[in-house]
């Protein structure tokens, strides 16, 4: 029997042996619980030990007679917490399939076993992470737009975040954010810096999302700049400036008393850009040049007419002499006329059609001369200073910071961008050369590009 007893004893589990010796065998891992917070790849783990349940399951071993003896139960729980503890070797950035270990601290377990009739089976426990919810991936840069303000090379950028961004975290940083021109490159970061990446990832994960990108490079485009050549001007902008200039000129023409507008023609533009970028007058000036035609007001005499008026007395003195010479010549021609009657009829017919054509052309020239005699032309300008491209402000009448039109003083004589012919005032210049010289004075130390054909 003894042999049989010993044989049976060798196959009994340790817990049974301990119980048979009057001690309760307790495996603390049975009371260990690990919970997860967060989503796959960034989950956090938290371990708890249910010490009270450990006591409740082994009341006699802890010397407690009744389960309602709260005081003794609390004392036993307090002792277990003091002498039996542990922690997880990894608690953050967890993914499905990871293995974490709860490591027990059993240095003071003997004190518990001496005080109570228990035998603690303390062994570290490995736990496989499973069932973590996976986050929905999203690219945060799909929800932003870069906006630029100011004029290159001094423009600055800011990020506009779309309201459809699926997470509450919406901070983006642009580097560099100022001193920008078209073609420059900037880096946009989801977060204030690279070091924020883990925090942002966790924050997004708590909301069920995973950012797939935290940094992206952008090329600066669409920044306004000052035009440097005529070809930089957008056609729509060109047309708007022309429209504005004509509208303002019409207001001026409506105020005229001594002349009437017949026609105004845009003959082209001059673009003035400073050789020195610190020029006080601006970054550029786009000068629209117009050829204006008016009627010739009553009492008006241009230079040619005044010259003819001066020569008139001399011509009258010679008229008598000319008339006498003409009479003698007519007598000689009478004899020749008789001979010409022998010219054939066929020759006369050939000349008839030619004479008709010549007469018609002469009549046309008379009409043109009459039109020229009744009209007067001069040159007018409207300059747009600091013209920008692209033209982002479609509500404004022109894509420039200001407009300059002819300025003059009419006080005991006219000075400035105007002149007087007879008693008639003209806003502008008599010749294109006069206009160009005036513009050179307005925009000093500049280079000029023109598309005006002289």
C-alpha cells in the first residue's frame, strides 16, 4: 500500500499536494486581466490583478471565517497588493500578433506564505495581442489647400483645411511660410514637427483613423507677381484696363465744350520697368496710348493753316502779274487748238474712260482732304502702375495698385500733360514723341518695352 501510495503521489498536481498539506495553491495569473485601448499598431495595454477575488476564493486560507467580514478581507487584499505585484514589459504601440509579458515581482512572496496558509505559484505570463480594431487609413493632405497672399518674392503661404477632414486634429505647418515666389518649394507637415508624429497617430487612432503621410512637398504656384514684360499681361486683364481707360475718357469727353470726340483708337502700350528695383515710383507702369480724333473747333488753326495765313499777303501782290501772263498764253494756245481738231475720234474715245477714272480719284482725294481739314488728332494716355499677374481680383476694374492719367495746370498758361491750340485745350500731347518724353520723366531710370508701331 505504501508503494502504491507513493506512486499515486508522484502523479498528483502541485496544487493538490499543497492543499493536502493544509495550504491553498493560488496561481496569481488566474486573477490577471489585460485590457487594450486604441487601434491596431498604436494600442495601449493595461494590466490589473483582482486581489479581492483572490481572497474571496480562498477565505479559509487567509483566515477569514465569513465572506461578509469586510474588514479582514480588506486587510488581506492590502497585504497582497503590498507584497505581490508586477507589470507588463510593453504597454504602447501594440499591434495584433504582438506578444507581451506580465512580469511578477515575487521577492516578498515568502512573507505572504508565512502569514497565510497559501502557496503562490508565481510565473511570468505571456499574452498574445489579438482582436485590436484596425484604423481607416487616410491621407491628411487630401483635405488641405495652400493659399498664398502678397506679391512675389514677398508672398506668404497658409493652409486652408477642408471641413471634411475625418479627425479633429487639424494643425498643419508650412516651411518656409514667407518670402515666396512662383517655383519655390515648401514643405507642409501634419503637426508642428516630426516629433509630434506619434502623438498625432495616437490621437487619430482614438478617432478610428490612421494617417498615411505626415509630410509633403509642394511647388508654389499662382502667386501674384509684378509684370516684367508685355507678354506677362493676361488678355483678360489687358481688355479690362482698356475698357476702364475708355470709360474714364468718355467721362472727360462729355465735359468738353469747344470740341467733340470723333474717334479714340488704342495704338498700343508702353511698359516701363525700373532698372533699380527700389525705384520710388513703383514696380512697373503699363501705359495705354490712344490716338484721339476730334472735330476742328471754330477758331482753331493748326500749324499748317497758320503758315498759309502768313503767306496770304504775298500771294495777293503777285496775282495781277500772273493774270497778264495768262492772257498772252491763252492767245498762243488758240492757234494750237485749231490743229488739235484733226485728232481722230478713236483717240478721243480712248481718253474718255481714263478721264472719268482720274476725275473719280480726284473727287475721293477732295473728300479725304475735306475730312482731314475738319478733324484734328493728338495722343492721350492712361498708365496702370504696379500691374499684377495672375489677376486674382476679378471684382476690381483693373489689376494694378493705381492709375495715372494726364495731369496739368491751367493758370496763366497751360503746363503739364496738356496743350492749347488757338483757344482750345487738349488733354494729352500733340505728337507721340512728346508723349514718350513725358513718360520718361514720370518713370525715371526705367527701361521701356513697346508694341506701338510708328
